[in-house]
């Protein structure tokens, strides 16, 4: 295994190659350009070896012939130089700090943090390294975990601390740090037999209050909407290292299906590191459109955005199987959506006493 | 029996007083609302003042004041520096309805626009019971007469309540003061302010000072010291004459023979043609014009249409002119800092034997609201038309143009366009055809609509060409930022990361640009416009071509550098030879006798090179 500093040096070498290419273009009177895979739905392909969706062959060229292309090249040069300085001085910065530092880069200044985040991802793709290895870390931390799980975290003071994710934590659970690599976090042992990723905080707290984690030997992970990289990486490690099955429990709308897809198949934005983040074995539990019908859940009408998102999912290769097609078409037909917490229609315990046991039994994780 | 009834009716008709006539025709006369009554009164007085000044070839200096407002009673004062009115005429001009309407004299004037100032005097009297005060002085050394007037509404005769002589500073001029019930509004399209502002746009030779009831004083400054050429009076042309007018002309004619009546009192009728007309009408050349029956008149009018006649003379019109429309618009739109003003003037044309002429202008950009309906400024003989926009031929023509191709928004390519623009249309004629007596909307005359359409399209083409040029320039300017700022920084940063010296990027710049770049600046200082043109070759080979700069009307070239290969009234032409890759050459010229805004954008052209390769110019189409 390589050390952090070795990985950082390797990343820097890859980045210097990019600068070298631009330099060579300029000194040979060629218009400098860089090529990166297009990061669109149309350009993701299934990777048989890893069982995840990754970028395909179609690439876009950023050429200095256009103003936006030249700006992108200049920003790339600035970011590379900035990372070089950080590696040399053994520092790191958040993506947000990167955005603010660009204030002093003249024409290379980013106009939104979205631009700088994207460029960091572009660099990951071009250099085949992780942004953590480029000394860049996300602003947001990972989400919360409660369950029969023992981990060992290396704290900022370098101490190794063993934490039991039920006994040693409060009601809000163990908070997943922004990096969950082995140097930072080791999974020691678990008595659980299942990982359940939950979309909303409200449902997570409901399951905790009802003692679902203890009663059913389940590790509950709160996704906090679209899950952070570290949350997805953490789920993947639980699945691979502890051989725990993963089920995903979300609202019943097109945006929630995308949350599931990013856990199971990889997100379109980060398809270059899907094999590192995605858990192909993860299964979708609900709320499914069929659930809305079967459980007679309270609903809202689909909005115009919902409908176009569903239609877009019909052409998304990640949802290209009969089950998803059937469910999405069913939902378009009924024109309704429903939330996890709509189950409270039948009382606060209904979700833990009836809905989840029924669904889990159906999926083969019976009690 | 029947004749007795008719006599009775005639008696009754006589008894209708002018007051009743006024009451019944308020709308036609422009006094139907209390807001409009104020505007119409000011308008009648100012129109008279401008006409009077121009007739006396005096640069108009007009003062308008509105005071009061208590119980909706206002006092209007309008004062001019015109030639004044002789004392004997004052009561007739101001206190007698329909006096002196010269309806068979054909001349482009504002006066033909309204019922006349006496209607305002009558309205004043009817709503407040107060008399109108007129002061007039006809020249240095003459006394100023002050007359206090009422109208005898039964007889339609002026009644002079009081008269005296007063001292007046002005060399000459006329001042009218009248009180009336009204409503004063500001900041709306239908307001005295807007009327005066619009008047100032199309009368750039006039200075108008306006004092509002709250004391706010606005001076609409003069934009030129040149008076417009005097419109000439022409005789009516047979093609457009109406029976009533014809009969009246015949009655009042001093000619003793029909043939000489036709050949002397109509335009385009020679002795020969007159005889032909009379022959076709089945009358005799020696008939007495005064003795013609209504039936004879009809016959002659019919014969008029059957004889081929020359068009009437058209040099009788007095257009504002493109340059002055531009100046007027620029001056009054200054606060909006418009980006571009296009103007156009058509040659005179004729409908039904009546000469007319159309001029247009479009103001674009600046602080004009981008999402709203465009504003339309309509003018007839230099008088703003504020009401009945929807009925007017001008509005109709604008609606029928597809403005989308000229860079404005328009639903379905029909109707009034939206966008940051103001459209101005001026129709000048010896006899403007209005839809009704209120004279606020021009009638739908095919010939007039066609001229408006052609003129507006010409203006719109100028606007579109300006916009596309701007767009191209913005694009190229971005490239300029690219090569002058971004590319050097990329080179510097890349060199820093790899730890090598900064590479030269000259060749890459030429590859990226691959054009000849023309950058020009126009500046103005003390009557002189300086135009500087930089031409840089960003292609990888030397370029040779001819470069043209168009000159504006009225601009005099005072200096030019380097010496052009060709120069005349219309353009300067330089021969640019062997401009090397990366080389920049500068051309410049200065124009004298200009006002600010007269020339603010170069029109540049090239020949001998594919214009696609040159940014900032168009293809030279001239000889």
C-alpha cells in the first residue's frame, strides 16, 4: 500500500505532465488544448469488471482558440501550480478555499464554486487520481451512522480511537469524516447483518427512536440527500469488507431514484471513480411507485420537473432494466409521488412494525 | 309646405350658438377631458407661436407657464418672440371661431392642425367665465397692446372688454393668458410636458421654456441655429380637390373666364390642359367661374380625373432632415444615453395630387426598457400627435412590419414590437389627411403607408447593421482579451510549473485570431470629430487591400493621415499594402463643423480582400 505522501507526489507528477503538454504546444506554435471525457448521461458505459457505470470514449476538447477554452486552460494551470505549492508545503485546502483563492488569479478567477469543483473533478479524470491526493477536500462531512459496528478512527491528534456506533455515540450517531481511507478509518467488527441507507433525517431519527437498528441488527446510514463521496465510500467498504448487504430507503420520487443510482451504480458527475465509490450490490427498497399504490400512501402530484426527470431516467442507462422501467412508467401513469414519512399515515410504528419487515422479507432479508 | 319647413330649420340652425356647437363637438375639438383641454390649449398657442416665428424668420424662443390648480382652475401663459399681431386683428384671431381658415391655400403649416386658438379661449370662457388677455407688439418702437377679450357666443363675434397700452421688454411678440378648468398631470404620455418635449425633438431650432404649477422649470434647448427652409405655398392640384373647395374657389376667383381660372389657380394645369378639361366637362372656356352651378362643378371634377396631368411640385415641403432629427432625439433622450440613433428621410411623394414626405428615426439601447413595448412618437407637420394612436396610419404601418428580423421582439411577426427602442415618424404635407377633425391620427392612405414602411425599414436596416457589427465586435474583443491577457498568463503559469523559460506565443496568437482586426474610435471636441482607425494583421501572410471610410453629410475633412489614395465628398480611401503578419497600421481623419453626436460611428469598408477575414468592416459596394 502506498502512503498518502507517495500518492500526492504521484498526483503532482501527473499534473505536471498536463502543464508540460500545454508548454510544448505553445513553444511549437500549436494552439494548446486538453481533452477530457464528456461528463454526460450519454457518455457513461457499464464496466463489467467492476459492475459500475463509468465514462465512455466520447471526449470534449478544451482549446485555447475560444475564450472559454482558454480560460479553462488558464484556470487549470493556476490550480496545478496551487496544488504544487500545497504539496511542497504539506498543506491541504477545501474546495471552497480553492474557489476563494482564485480571487487573486485575474482572468483565471472562477465565477462560481461549481466551476472550481468541476475543474477539480476534471483534474481527477485527467490525472486518474483522487482529489484527496491533490490535497483538496470537500466542504461537507459525511453523514451519520448508528448500528452494531466498531470502528477505529485516527483523530487529528494522531490518536487511534475505537468507537462502537451504538454504545459510544449519542442519538445522532457516529459522524462519518470527509475521508474514510484506511489511514483514517478501520472497520474492526460488526454484529449487524444489513446496512440500510436512509435518505431523510426524519426517517433516520424515526428508525433510531423505534430501536430498529438494535431490534433488527441493522446499521443505519443517513444519506443526507445526495450522499457525499465519503458516505458512499463508507457504504462500499461495509459491503466489501464486512460482506453486508445494502438496501436503500428513500422517498418515492425521481430525485430519490437518482440518489439510489449514485450509491449503487455511481453518479454521472463522478463516473471516473465509480469503481471506488459505487456499491453495485446495493438494492432499492422503496418507496416504489408500487408501494404508493399497495400501501395507499398519501401523495402529491408530480410537477413538470418531476415528469421530465422521470422521462430522462427512462433514457438513463443506469435505469435500463425491466423493473425500473416498469416502476417509472407506472409512476408517470399515476402522476403521483410520495415521501418516506407518508407511512406515518398508519401510525408512528407502522414503518418499523409493518412496512420494513414486509419489504425486507420480500427482498429475502426476512426476520 | 316643404319650403316652409326648410326655412324653419334654417332659422333654427342659425340660432345654434358657438357655445352649443362647441359643447356638441368637444371631442372633435380636443376638449373632451380636463387633462386634454389643458394640452390642447397649450398646443394651439405653441403651434401658432412657432408658425408665426418661422414666417418672420425668427428663431423661436417660447415661454410656457401653467399656474394654479386650486379647484382645478389653471392659468396658462404662452409667450413668443414672433412678429406680433396688429391690434385690429387680435380680437379676430383670438376671439372668433373658424376665423381666417385659409382652406384653399396649400402650405405645410402647423396651423392646419387644429381648430385654432379661439377654441381654447372659448373653453376658458365657458369653464371659468373669465376673459382672455392678449399682449402683442409688432416691433421696436411700437407700443405693446393689451386686449382683454370675450367671445359673444350668440354671434360668434369678439368682444373687447378692455384695452390699453403697456410697456413690454420684448422687441416683438405675442403673449396670451387664459384661465380654465383642467387637470394637470406629469410623467404620462398624455401631458403638457410630453407634448413640449416631443415638440422640441422635431423643432430643434426652437427653444422652449416651461414652468409647471409646482414651479419646476425646464428648458428644452435649441439644437441648431438654422431655421428650417420656409415651406412654399402651392396651388391645389386638380386630382385632390373636393367639390366644396372647388365651388368656393370658383366663387371667390377674380378670373373672368373658366379657362384662366383653371390654369391660374391650380397647379399642373396649362392653358392647353385647361381647355381639354373644359371640353371633356362639356362647358365653355369663356364661362364665368362665379356663375358655375354645382352640377358644372361636378362635371369639371370628373373631367379632372380623366386628364393626364403632371404631379404637383414637391419642393414646397420643409423636412426636418436626418441630421436635425438625430440631434433633436439625442438632446431629448440624453438621460437615457441611447446606444444608437438611426434616421432616414424619403424623397417627396404624392397622394391624390397632394405632395407629402416621410422622415423616420429609431433610438436604440441605453437605458431604454428592454422588455416593454416600443414607444412611438408620431408627428404631422412638426406637431406631435398624442391621441388616437391606434387609429393612425403610422401605428398601423409599424404593426405590419416584421421587426424580428431587425432585432426587436414581436409576437408572431405582427403588432407593436417590444424592445429597447423608440420609433419616430414625421409626415410633412401641404394637406395632411386625418381620420377625423380632431386631427390626431393620420388616415390610412396607401401612398403614405408605403412611404412610412420604406423609411422605417431603411432605419431598421441601419439599426440591425449596427447591432450585428456590435455583436461581431464583442466576439472579437473577447478574442482580443484571450490573446492579450489569457494566453500570456497560460504561457507564464505553464512555464512556472515545469520550471522552464516562458515561451513566445506570437505564432499561436496569429493562429488563434486568423483575421485582420480593425479597431476604431470616434471622439468629439469643440466642433471637431476625430476618428482613429487601427488595422492589425493577425493572419499568417502579408495583406494588401483598399480601405474606405464613409463621410457624413455636412462634415468637412480638416485633416487626414496618412494621405489617402482617393478622397471626395462621400469617402476617403487608403491603399493598405503589404501589411505584415503581426503589423499594425493607423489611419485617422478629422471632421469640422460637427455637433456632438452628429457622427459617432464610423462606416468602414474594404475592397480587394475577403471581408470575412476583416473584423469591423463591411464589403465596399461603391465604385
